[in-house]
C-alpha cells in the first residue's frame, strides 16, 4: 500500500493543495481589490436661489427668482422680453446675475447707466462702498480686480481719491481712463 501512495504522492498533494490555493486566491482578490466605490445620491439638490430686480424697457418689470449662475438675458426672458423701445444693445446681457442685482434696460435714446446693481441710471459707483458684483460691472474690472479693490479698501483703508486705484497698483492707467467718469469715492 505504501508503494501505491508513493506512486500517487504528487497527485494526492495536488488534490489537497488545490482547495487551499483557490481559497487563497479568493482571499487575495478580496483584499487587493479594495472596497466598492461609495456612491452618494443626493437626489435633486436645489440650486442657490438668486433674486434680481429688472426694470426699464421690459414687458413685466419686477423681482424674479433665478438660479445661481444665470445671466441677465435669463432675467430679461422671465420679464417677458424687451419692450419695443428698448435699447438692449446698451446692456451686457451675457453678464452673470447676482442676488440683489438691479438690471436696468434703457429705452432708445436714454443713457445706459450702471445697469446691474441697484445704482440709479447715471449715478456713479462709490468704490469705497460698492459690492464686488457691482464693481465687476465696470469695463475692465473683472472678478480679480474687483476683489483686489475690496481687499485694498479693507486692509489699507478707504480710498481718498479715485486715482488711488492706480497708485495702489490695483488697475492700470488704461483701465482707469475707461472708468474714471463712472466712479467716485463718496459724496
């Protein structure tokens, strides 16, 4: 009997080792593959609500609720579109709308003011009190420069003259020349 066991020794070892190797393979596969990826379903998350006032040459002036990231053109569409005498070319309709903005659509022949943030048409923007969103409505002043203006008046103090925008190295002279007639440092 010993001879027959000796003759089939490797077959017996392989038969006993096979289940161990299979179990080891499953174990290693489970350990090396890691956990299943975690998926979180938040369902329908409502976008941030933004309320914007639109007036001037529009069909239905009023306060409209839009989603965060919408543009002035979206507000104009909610207001029923421009009236027949609207000068929509005077307004940057691609500008993003922010909460509490005032979008003013001027009539043909009317001067376009700082349409966009509660400033009456024709009034100057006070660089010491204007919000970042209002400052961004100025030509050549984007998000970064508007943020720099707010930061400078917070850290260095209020502006005494509008020329300090250039002397504090916030904007170049060329941009200042474009906006000098649109800004002020207070009454």
